[in-house]
C-alpha cells in the first residue's frame, strides 16, 4: 500500500483498491494512465501474479488505448513476474508500457538496514514517477535470459517441488495444481487464547475470506495468502504452519486505518 499511495500522490492519480472493485463483471478504466501496484508471493513457483490481480486484469476493458504501468513489490526475488504480467495484459488487448520491481524491507533486518531500505524505496518511487509522467515506454524489469538459464535447474528440480509439497500439506489436497492449492492453504491458520474476537482480521482481509463465528475467525478457503490477518492482528493471536516462515511486519507509514479505508 505504501508504494501505491506514494505513486498516486506524486503523479496526481486516484488510488483505487482492487479488492473494492473486483466483484464487477467487467471493469472499465476511464483514465488515460492505468497503474497496477501489487505484491509478489510466489515468483519462484508460479507466475508471480497474485490470483486477485489476474482476475482483475481479465475483467478490464479498453486497455488498448491506455498507458499501462505496473509495479510489483517483493521480499526477495520477483522472478519473471513483470514479464508474465505483460503477457497477460497483451492477451486482454493492451500493452504494458513499463514494469518495475521494488524490494521491500522486513522485520528480520537491523533497524539501520530497514531505514536504508525505506530510503531506497522512496528513491525508486521517485524514479518510477518520473518515467511515468514522461510517458516513456519499454522498461520491463524482469529476469534476463542468462539468469533464467542459470537458475532453471535449481528452480525446477528443487524450489518448485518443495513449494508444491508444502502447499499440498497446508491445504490437505494432494492432487491439485499449485494455483488451486493457494486458496485452500488457509486451512492451517490457527488462533490461540489471546484472540479477543475483535474482528480486525475479518475487516482487513481484502477478499472477505474470514467470517467471525462465535467470536472467532473462520477462514473460508479463498485466501490470497496476503497475510494481512496475521500481520494486523492486534493481539498476535493468529498463527499456523502457513505463516511459520513469516514475520509480523508492515511499513511504518501504513496504519490500520489505511487498510480499513482501502478495503
């Protein structure tokens, strides 16, 4: 959200939450410039594009006359996410004019490194905005051909199978494609005795995947694995195998009120 807010402010754009419009059958972008800002979750195992972003783009009309740019944020490697997004947009009759990646910081970094990462993010946002405002075309930040070749054995022999095994276990569904396992992985979420039933988790979920039942959250198995529920739980009552490798962290410039307003 931080990156999207910064870009919208600097280019004079209107910030629209995708979760707030995704239920429409067809979506029409009225602006001449359309920007798509999103996080990357599975760049090493899938196309890197979150499921909700894929659904959103497939519903967009009249992309052929728009200047379309994208920014993906990531914790480690974005892989070929931007390249795959360009293909998806082209399949809908548009063209990705520019695609950028921004590496985000996390709680595992020292405070000095977190501060440096925030400076880098703001500088990268400034550069992106200058590129967009000048209506330049052609910059797609994606993995080069030599890097693809070098990483291919590790990716297909180790990383992809490991991810698939993990998500088959999380979802309890051993014989499904990886993309179909993602929404079901919320089966491994748990709440402990610290849960007060405040409902913050249900309120921040961008896809309405959580219902409060008898004062406790119940996940509905169409999860996007954004982990907003886990990160924003005020009592840190949400855990589970699905977040066993994650730290609770959010950009210090993003507040809970921002999350609720955007939803």
